[in-house]
């Protein structure tokens, strides 16, 4: 995510949730963006669907401190979750998970300090 000036002098913004400087201050998209394959049942038996997934990576030992940047990152994760996606802060090494495949060993979805 960022911005650059083109050869013609026009500013070009790139990355998710970076349509304006103001938006970038309020919402910061996650480091890892992907689709998690999920097999669903009953009304769509056997269908494989992709669930939007956002993982904000942090150093081992990181704790949520509610800085402006962390609040903006959390806002993006909360939006993803509210729309049915998977979103969390990760301070761990990726491990195999039987439910959604590769997920963090230390996922913190809400950003609380516990």
C-alpha cells in the first residue's frame, strides 16, 4: 500500500483501502490477503466456496496497544469479519488447521489485549 507520482506528475495510490490519504489514516488493509477454501453443506452440498481472508502479521510477542495504526488495521479486520470473511492479527507461525487450512497458531481476531 502506498502512493507514487507518475511520469506525468499525477499521484497514483495503490493497495486495498487506499483510495485517499484520509481513508488510509482510518483503515489499513492487512499484510496477507487471500481466499480460504470452505466446503459448505445442506443447500449447496459439496460446493467449494472461497472466503475472503485478511491476516495482519505481527512480530512474536506483539501486544495490541490501540495505536492509530493498530486501530486502523483492526477496523479493516472487523469489516472483513462483519461481511462473513476471516480476519485476524497473527503473531505466530502458520500451522495446518483442519477447519480452514493454514491459519496462525496465535490468532487474535478482536485485537483485545488478552
